C-alpha cells in the first residue's frame, strides 16, 4: 500500500508541474497547484510515513498539524497574490519555486496529520485547511472582475479571462474540498477503530 501510494505521488508531481507550466490559463495553473498540494502530497506522505524520509519523523518538533496547517495557509494565500502570480508567469524558476512550495507545504501538512499520535489534531488541521481553501476558491471564483488578467496571457482556447478564473475557483473548491474532507474522514475512522480496540 505504501509503495503504491509513493509511486502514485511521484507520478503525479510532474503532471502537476506540466499543467502549471503549459499555457492553459488560470485553470491549468490551478490544476497544477491542486495536484501538488492536495493530491500528490497526501500520496507521498502516506508512502513515506514511518520511513526514514518521513518529514514528521525527520523534524518531530515541527510536525504539529496546526503549525503545518498555518504553513500551508501562508503558502497558498501568498502565492495567489496577484503580484506574485504575475511574476510566476514571466519567470520559469519562480514558477518552479511556487510549485515546490505547494508540494512542500502539502507534504508537511499531510505527514503531520498521518502520525498516529496526532490524528485528533490532524482532523482539526484538515478541517481548517479545507475552510481556508474553500474561502480562497470562493473569492477567486466569485470575483466580479479578473484578478489575474495581467498574469495570464494564454487562456484556454481563447476563453474569457473571468470565466477562466471562475473555473479555476471551482476547481480549487472541488479538488481541495474533496481531498481534505476524505482525509479527515479517514483520520476519523482510524481514530474510532483505535478507540474501539482500546
């Protein structure tokens, strides 16, 4: 199971990076973000859990789920500031750094919540993460004007910039919401099994 999760995570990372780099507008860029932070990261965290390279094991003092939730919150919101978004569209190294930050923040969060002794706090951290992701997705999706028009020179098949932005907001809501909700349910089920066995 862990090997399969690790293989899936490693396979998803380049897919997310490619989507973020290709001229697919805000929607493609958001797909790259979501793959890194909400899909590849949990697979990688599960695959690395309790192994030599498990981030929660390498840095146990930093592996508090609530602290890692704050790291992910700052990372996600910071990289969605219009000025930074515009900068990533004109600099390939900066775009690579952005994707690395998303993957790293996601990996730290998911690694911390998977620790057996952090499962209850992990559920809270995933709930708060889903809330701030939902809020950002709503702000992006319901904005009355394009927030990133200057940043996105290429829209999907000539798509209107506002529609492209709205689709990216919906993508963030769906993928982020599902990922953290499913993660929270898995943690709850394992916690209930653990208490039932005790």
